[in-house]
């Protein structure tokens, strides 16, 4: 490959890196929080024993690094660049240089979907790698025999993407996409485009281009056409609205209250998750009652929305429950959100919060179960090791700035909780510990948003 083509391929990788790191980072964070990769032999075996398990395992391994957007973006850039280079490796004619980017561009489009999984990218990459080895090292009948023998091996390693034509629903594969019943058209388009390009190459490889100038320009003209068409299509179809929502969820997860205030000052959120996080950040800074009128509100649903049966929207609400001291409610909400993950994976984020709520509630053996699992991870291990000594250590928990405070704020009496938070719940929370200014702010905000002046006056007289 000459210098110009090297630079062009590098430019593509840099474009992918910058897109996912700067324009789409929270989609990567979103992917990471819905899996729990364990360095455990049982966990690994449960994955690789299924068809496509090796690609699935590699995809999950990479996804754990999406906790850090730049690292995740670099991984995607490397994988898509490798697919482009392997596609080009299958072809000996430089005229096909521009077309060698088509599979990688289609996979870029595939990864714009927050439910697209990295195992699909690995399936295409591993299939290409095996095909390149067979094509370059063999010829004639030996090549045909090895290609036939490689199909069942590849099916077990990477799943049905290795096959050129899907003909039965059994061939849809597992863990290419988070929704088990959805057919990932773009992934299959990327896989099939390789075969189409290679077939086109075989048809015209004996033809010669007589004009040397035309011969030298065709690769770059074709690349420019592919880049403009697919690059603009990628930008147009990127879900930046969802990216904004995911940003609010990410900031709430990491308790970046000041960053949230800066964000909402620049652009007021108008979706449920954004408004929930906005009000939580205002309350954490003691500003909810004074500032709530300056921002969009979604009625009482902007404070503590009714919990829905999905894996995403309940998590910011659960964060509000947790910070208010409604520990049991937060625990149930997080547990149900984890169980709603569509491909039945566990969540590092949810495991961490479940360990915290059980620790606060004094359920130490249950907390130990979650912490023991987190000890087998790469990025949650240190936190788990730091938290384990707190189990059963009442004095240390009481001194802890977060767990000690929330244990004091938590409900002292049992009561029935419905999916709809009522002012009675917030009032009970506040009078259980009048130092709980979060409950005070949320209760008065509840009365303001519902216009219930009578109950507001009753509460103020009771407070006095």
C-alpha cells in the first residue's frame, strides 16, 4: 500500500475516533452500563459454548472499556480500520480501494444504534481474517476445500454472519443486537457487501485500465464518493437527541451535579429524563425551590416519574430515590431495571448500586454477593475492594459521608409503596429526619407543581 492510501486509511480511523469520542460518547457509556464482564471461567464458558460465542465474548470484553469514551472510540476505530484493511487485502487491484471502505462504513452506521452490539463487528472481522488467510496461502482445490471446512468452524466462533446468505430465522444469530427479535440489517449488509465486492473483483480482475492517469485516480475518486455519501448519511442518522438524554443519565450516575447545572443553564432539557436529572441536581445544590420556575417542568413527573418497565428510564429516577433516602424504593427500581435488560445481561452500574442499598439496609451478605461479583471485573474491582471492609462495620458506615447520612434519612417504619410517589411518602421521609433537606425540597416542589395550596399550608403549620 502506498503512502497516499496509508494516509487515507488513517484518516478514516481518525474520523471514527473523533466521532464516537466527541459527538457520540454517551452512546458508549450507555453500552457499558448494560453488561457485566467478569474475569471468571464459568462466565467465559457460558458465553463461548454457544454458536457465535467467541465473537460475543470479544465484543463484551471491548465494551467494558466503553466506561471511558476515548478508549471505547479508539477500539471502534481500530476494529473498523482493520476491517477496511482486511477487505482490501482480499483484493489485489488498487481500483477497489474506495469500495474496501464500504463494509466499515456500514458497520459505522450499525453502531449508531445504541442497541447494536460489538459482537457483530468482531464477527465480521474474524470472518475476514480467516478468509484472508485461506485466500492468500492456498489456491485451487485446496482453497475451495478449506473454505468449505471453515464455514462450520466460523459458525461456531462468530455465528451466522460468516455465511454469505441468511436463509432461516435460525441464522439470525445471538448477541449481534440487544433486541433478540430484531434483524440487524446494517450488520448483514456489511457482511454481504464484502462478498459482493469480492465477487465484482473476480469478474473484472482480468480487465486492464489503459489510462495510467485514470488508473491512479479511480481509487481516490471512489473513496471520496463512498466517504461523502456514507459519511453524510452517518451524520444525518446519528441520534443526537438520544445522545443528549444519555448525557443527563451519565452525569446523574456519576453525581456530577455542578456539570448538570452548567449544562441546563446552556440548554434547558425538555425530556423526562433530562428534567428529572435537572431537578435532582438543583435539589442536591439546595436550589430546587428557588430555581425550578426557571426551567422546563413536566408536572410531578419531572420530580419522581412513575417507574416504567424498561432498563433505561428508571435509573435516573432510582438515583433520585437513593439521594432522598428512599433506599428500599431505589433498590427495587434498580433491580427491576436490570431484569428488564433485553439480552438478559447483568449491569455493572446496577450491581454497584444494589451493593450500596443492601449495605445501607444492613443486608451485608446480599451486599457481599454483589461486591464479590464486582471483584471479578476490571473497572469496578477497586471500588468493591474498598467497600467490602464496611460490611458489618457499623461505626465505619456511620462515619461514611454518604452511607451514614442516607442510613439516617431512610424510612424507619415499613409501609406499602405504589409505583406513584405521593406527598405522604415525602412527608413521612422528612418528619422521620428533619435534617433531610432533599425531602423538604421535593415535598414543597410537589405541592407547587400540583397547585395544592391547602396541603402546602397544612404541612407548613405541622412543620412549625
